[in-house]
């Protein structure tokens, strides 16, 4: 029997997969009805963000001064803003921007944070101290202030907002993956695999990384909500999406001066931000339970 076969046999005996199949995962997730609602809400919003713009007849930036401040009606479902633009159309087109910022920033943050955290946790010593002190410096800044500082340097745009939010995400991913790696590298099967002659790269990518991804997935889901809120906040402050981009935070900024006479201009983008953030939060909570190996079937 080859070393690779022995190695796989050792892992198979010791490993306890958190989710054995998609069906098992769905059953775990279904135990939390709120999380299931959040999952289907996210799925619905993603579908709408893809096909919605194809179904709207108006362009999000088309102005019609003759129909300014029209309230919600059969013609304008969410009303029109101070420039006569259809709010419903702008929200549908802005949905892909908002979700895109959330997903892109989390993916970018994870791609940087995961390698940093796993290297820090696996090798320890001076490498760990240097990396963690740098992470501590980033964590010393409140998230929105760090994002503001980065956007101030790079300039206001959707791309720069995504980069800023991604940088803000790196410390969280790094600390989570480091803690999980510290625990995983002490497991018996890792020692057995190392004794068989497996190199560090093989141990990290084949045996440690797959078994520490569950908390990362949960954190990523929850962080998407934070990323969307942060990006919307920056756009609201004029540091993110620039007019006339139909980003929800920028739409909130457009409507803040008309809260008394035309509150619906700010209400609808604000309501959609709340729905998206709430959906990701409750789905993340359910995902944490579904990926918990101690959860009873």
C-alpha cells in the first residue's frame, strides 16, 4: 500500500465532515425557518438582479421633468425622483451593483485573508507575530473609518469602494482562519500524515484548508451584509458611487432632501438595503448551525 493510500485512510478514519452532502446540508438549514427564508430571499434577489434590467422598459438615468415627484402609481410603481427618473427601474438596475460590491469585496478579502491566516497559524513563531501585529493595526481602525480613509486616497468610485471594503475584510478572514488552523494542525491525523513524509504544501491545501473553511463560509455570508452597508454608507456620503449611478446608497442621498414632501424617494432604496442585509444576516446564522459538526441531526 502506497503512502498516499495510507494517508487517505488515516484522514478518512479521523475526519468528521461537517456536511456530508447537499441534501444533508439542506436538511440542517431547513431546521431554521428564518434562515431558509433568508436563503430564498437572497436567491430571488440574485435572479432579479440578473434578469430584472432586461424586463424594465425605462433606462435608469432617463429624466422626465414633466413627471417629477410622482408618487407610487400603476405607471411608476415606486414613484419618480426630483429629476423624474423611475425609482423602481433605478432600484432594479442598482441591485446588481449593490450585490456585486458585496460579493466582490468578500471574495477579494477572502483571497487575501485566507492565505495570510493559514500561513500565520501553521508556521507560527516570528511569521505569526509579524502578520498578527499588522492585522491588529488594521483592526484598530473602525471599519467605516478605514474604508473612508482608503477611498479618500484612491478617490470615489464603485471600484475603489469595493477595494476599500475588501481591505477592511482581510483582518477578519485572517484571524478566523488562523484560529482554525492552530486547532487543525494539532489533530492526530495531521501528525500521522506529516510522519508519512507529506510536505507543508500538501498538508495545508489538502488536509487543513478543506477542514477550516466552514467558519470562513459563515463569516463571508455575514460579511456580505456588512460590505453592502459600508458601501451604501460611503455612497450616501458621496465617497462611493457617483451620480447618476443608481446605487442604493447614492439614491438615499438623493432623497434625503425631500423626506418631508416625497419620502418615498429615500424609503424604497432604504427598504431594499434593510431587506438584503437582514436576509444575509439570518441566512448566515442558519448557515452557522448547518455547518456546525456538533449540531444534532
